[in-house]
């Protein structure tokens, strides 16, 4: 009995002498409290900036592109073109070019307005053309000077459904060509019809072909009036897709020839 009690006391001492084991977990900051996302965001912003710079360079003229290339080949500054880019000389050059382009376009606009007025006066003085002078509309548009020859209910320019110019219309366009031949500017000739559909004879010939043929007839009359073939930039046929009087698609006002003298653009 005494021995059993002694053994129980010894077991209790052993249990009391064993210290509890405490496990410490070290917390590491992460997730949305960390800085990894900042690095990724900075990389994204850098990539976007690089993209914008590339797109800007692609939109510049050859001189600016050469300057940028020269800078990256020699960023220290020994390259003349790269140094000029750093010094801001190219930006000043670009500003000067823009100012020159604006000034040149203003001068051309004034010259176009003067020519338009002279053309109208000449038509009014011509005994053969004075009766149809009011059918010639002259205006300044975004592309340059537009001269529109608008038909009437008497079909002054073309017979219905044909592309052959009447004699009075041919003389009118030749008179216009004589004035335009004095300019070096490029010229666009457009043909327009009303919404009346071309007769269906199974050939597939439509108002698009008709308007294109009429524009080519007008182009040939301009050339016979003195315009150089090299001045002709485009010949277009729009059919009835650009109506002058959209409220009345069948109106004779929609049948017209448009001659646009384009602004000269700097290289």
C-alpha cells in the first residue's frame, strides 16, 4: 500500500514538472496590405507611357522620327539630332511648320475667293452662259474651293439618263477649266444623280455608273479647257447617296457636277 502511494506521488511530480509547449506563429504582411500590387501597377503605367510615346512618334514627320532615333542611338547627347530633340529645337520647328501651313492655307483661301468671284462675273458677262450662271454655286469648303454645276428642270447639262454633255454645259465647264488651269492645285470631280433609278435593262448599269460617267465627261471638258491631266486627283460617282435636297430625292437640284480645288498641303 505504501509503495503504491509512493508511485502515485512520483507520477504526479513528473506531470507537474513538464512545462506546457507554446507554438508561436509569425505573421507576415501580405495581400492587400503588401506592396506587390504597386510594382505591377507601376509596370503597367510605364508600358502605357511607352505605347503613347510610340504612337506619338509614328504620327510625326520624318525629321522628328530621325531626331528621336538619333537620341536613342546616342542618349548622352553627342548625336546632333538627339541633342536637338533635347534642346527643343524640333518642337520649335514643328510649331513654325504649323504656322506656315496655316498662313499658306489662309492665302490660298483668299485666292480661291477671289477666283470664285471672278468666275461668277465672267459667266454673267458671257452672252452664251449668262442664262445659266445662277446654276453655278461657288463656296469654300473644308477641302478647298467647290464649284457646283446644278442642273435645272430643263436638263441643261445632260439629257435624262445619259452622260453626254450638252454644248452649253461643255462650254461652261471649259470656261471653269480655263480659270482652274492657272492654279497648281489638285482637282476632284464628282458626279451626282437624283434618286430616280436608272432603267433596268438587265445590264447592271445603275446611277453609280451614270454619275461616274458624267464626272468623267466633266473631267474631259475641264482638260479641253486647259486643266492638266496631272491636276486631276480623283473622279468620283456618288449616284444619289449625297443629295443636295434630301427632302425631295427626285429634285433636279440633286443632279449636279461638283468640282473641288483642293488646298495644297505641305510635304
